[in-house]
């Protein structure tokens, strides 16, 4: 289960991307998540996925 709070979600996702995955899509595929839902939720706190950095900034 992933955090519902956007700030906690940001921390969780960026940690997962940094430590275990080479892309958002690979993380979402592995965990059965919808990448668009994550992007929308984090856009609500002004964070966008940066593919070259492999993190939300």
C-alpha cells in the first residue's frame, strides 16, 4: 500500500525511484500502480516527474 497523503507519497515514490527503479513506469508496473494517478496527485502539490533525473521535482 502506498501513502495517500501527497507529501508522504512524494517521499515514498522518490525513495523507491532512487533505490530500486530506473523509471516511474517500471516502478508502477512492478507494484501494480497507475503512473497517471501518481502524477496527478503529485501535481497537486506542484511536483512533476523528471524522466532524466528519475524523480519528482
